[in-house]
């Protein structure tokens, strides 16, 4: 018959091919796996791959600049530090000189009781000035600014009462009275204005950056 069965030698051929196939492929013949897209992509040099990776960020939109709340508080902190140094310096001067450093009383009779009380309040003034400086340096204590400003404002009220019941003081203390009554409210209004502006800018920065961060943080008070 024409369809003869293969001989045992054909079944045990070294190539392991079925009968009737051609000779084994030579080393120069490319394998089918080499022509696949995965094999071609693996031949790409590292330089080309890095070039493609570097080209992608340029096509993406530029990320928004992160918001830094500390940029808005630099001038405010400098002013608070300056006020603290002035108040502490004035209190230290009065603590050292006592009532003798007051105008219109130099060379007069010293009242020990008045001298003791005056030097005590002079030391308290040094503490108020130090509190201003500490608040400006450690701004986590910004809420204490309201309390210290209230203390200074009440001191100005005390000068008003002294003027009303004891007569007109030296013009230097009239100037101090005006500063003590006007500066604390102005400083607190300035503080509130910067806080509101910082919250608005933080919310805008989060919206421009795709909503990154917790929106609830923007409404927090300092």
C-alpha cells in the first residue's frame, strides 16, 4: 500500500520531528518569537526608553505651586517682635530707675509704697513685651496674642481713668495712652485679615492643584 507506516528508525529520530519533515533549522534562521512586538520592544536601548520617559512630563500641565502660609506672616511677626522689644525695653528702664525716671518728678521726695508698686508694674511690662516676642517666635501660640493685646488695652484704660480723676499727665504718657488704646485693636484686626486671606489663598491653591489636601484645614483658625 502507498501509506506505509514509518520505520522504527524514523520514530527515534534525533530531531524529534514527525516523519516527512525537513531537516532541523539552522542557527541563521530567525525564530518566530524574535519577530513578535514584545521581542522588538525588548531590543530598545535604555537611552531611548529614558528619552521617552523624560518627554512625557513635558506634555503634562505644570503643577500648581504649593501654598506656604508662612509667606504671609513674615511682616506681621516682625512687627510683633518689634513691639515686644519696645515694651520690654521701656519696662526694664522703669524697673531700674523707678519713679525717678518719670518726668516732672526727678529730685522729689520718694514714696516707698509708690516706688514698690511702680517697680512691680514695670516688671509686668517686661513680661508683656517678652510675651509679644514669644508669640511671634512660637506662632503656635497665636491665640495668646488676643490676651496680651487685651492686657495692653486695659492699661490704656487705666491711663484714661488716671487722667479723669487725677488730672492731665505729662504729654509723653498721653502719647502712650493713645498707642495703648489704638495699637492692640489694630494689631488684632490685621491678624484676622491675614488669617482670612491665607485661608482663601489655601483653598484656591488646593482647587488649582486638583483638590489635593484636606479642604477642612483651610477653614481652621490659627
